[in-house]
């Protein structure tokens, strides 16, 4: 498990365990859930439609053998059911706010009963955008429930009436891979539910989502030119686990994600000019488009890359990058090349 997330979860558990620190435990839990949800939203925003039903680890044994959209569905259907049918005793967000139709899911259950190709088929049918809106509303609704809880509520248990009610909703499949859920939830008190469906369960599935998206980015990069249009090297980029490169559909560089059309301005400009990269452009020295905007602290270094490619070619450039990364421990190229493009070019040529 991600060590940082695991530590935060432990800290929250400890705070929730004492009346004196309960309120700050709830506050930290809500903050942590916001942080984790940020990961979901970042993944959800940046990839092409097919990314959400791909199963790059289909034959693996683990949560990463699912799809990205299945993972979101599963996390938030469980939370919605538990938060509303059990803790708050009111209607699920799924039925209350029209998501039942909008998400276009062929099931209303948690999805535990699905396996293999059925997960991919299921994911293909979902309206991805609506699914993320649904997930956000579930998170916010649960946060409101959490904020209303008092320390003595943590010990509240659930009886046969709740078991029956859960069965009657039809939100848990009767399939043997799913029906254990009702006994599992009803075996916990409110505190147990907070610690599993509302936090640890998120961590486990969001970690699996990160593995899936890392793999999809890696697969996208296979065979693609690793030199970005602006002159950066995708092979050496610290965003490599998030971005498949600007020559693929998995482009999640900061300038692409900040552009309304999701396309990096340098990539767009090069494509419009029909050139391989900014190194083939007569305006390179003076250009302030996209990554070269003067307020970007990596602009001069990226330009130094393009100037180097102009003189020595892409193969030599990638070899220099290999050598620099062998010699120095750095994330961003400007840490080595600095803020002056000609000085950056000199450093590249000396290495
Ligand atoms: S952020 Fe830029 S350099 Fe990094 S992988 Fe994406 S396109 Fe390549
Ligand atoms: S104008 Fe700027 S962004 Fe466009 S190709 Fe030339 S150097 Fe690249």
C-alpha cells in the first residue's frame, strides 16, 4: 500500500478512536478523501475514452485487473449504499439525483459479481462523465454525513432489519461473489464502516487505478517518438507515469491539460505547420507559445533541447539525456540546464 496514504490512514484511525480527537479525525479524513479524489479526477480528466474500459492487467490476480471506470463505480456504489442505507437511513445519491439513468449503467449493484470480459463490457456502457459527477456527489454527501456524526455514534451497530433492508434494495447481487457484502457491512459498527468503505477501500482501489493508468501510459509510449514537440524527452520525464507523450492520445502534459481542447499549444502549432518539432521552426529563438511562455521556468531548458536537436539530431539528444540522468539526480531538466537557453545548449553539448 502507498506508504504516505497508509500513514495518513493510520493517523486518522488513531484520532477517531478518542473522543477528544474525534472532530479533528473527521476533519483529516475529509481532507484525505479530497486528496484521494483529486487522483480520481486527474485520471478521469486526461485520457481518451477507451482508457476507461481497458484491462491492461486482465489476467492478474488483484484489484488492478479491473478497468478504471469499474473501479470508480465500485468504490462509490459501495459508499453510497453504506452511507445512506445504513448510516444516514435515507435515499442513495444514485436514486435521489437521477444518476440512475444518467450514468447508463446496466446494473445498480456494487459490481462485485462481475469478472473478466463482463467488467470491460460493463465499463464500455457507462457514461464516463456522469460517473465522475456521481462519484463527486457521493463523496460530498458522505462528507456531510461524517460532519454530522458525534463520537458516541461510532459504536452504533446494525441489526437484522438493516440486513433485510439492504437485501430489499437489490443493490447487492445475490451472486456468491457479492452477497457476503451485506454480512460484512452489518458485522461492523459505524466506526468500522468509516474505516473501510470510506477510506481504506478507496486507497486500495485508487492505488489499483494508478497502476492501470501507469500501464496504459507505458503501452501508449511503446513505438511512439519519445521526443516531445517542444523538445522535452518523454523517456526522461518525471510525468512519465501520468503522460503517454504528446504524440499519443494519452497526452497529459501540463500544457495539454490546461488547454481547453486538451492539446498542448506546441503540439498543435507543429502539427499545423507540418513539422516534426519546434527545432524545425524558424521562430524557435523568439517563440513564446505554450511550453516556451516566459513565465514557465522550464521554457529556456526546453528551448535549449530544441536548439541542440536542431544542430545534432534527436538520437544524439536522447543519448545526452541518458548520460545526464546517469550523472545527476534531477527531476526537471531546468535543474541542470538553468534559465538561459544558450547556457543550457552549452551544457548539453559538453555532456
Ligand atoms: S509531459 Fe511532455 S515530455 Fe513529459 S511525457 Fe508528457 S509530452 Fe512527454
Ligand atoms: S511557433 Fe513556436 S510553438 Fe510553433 S512550431 Fe515554432 S517554435 Fe514551436
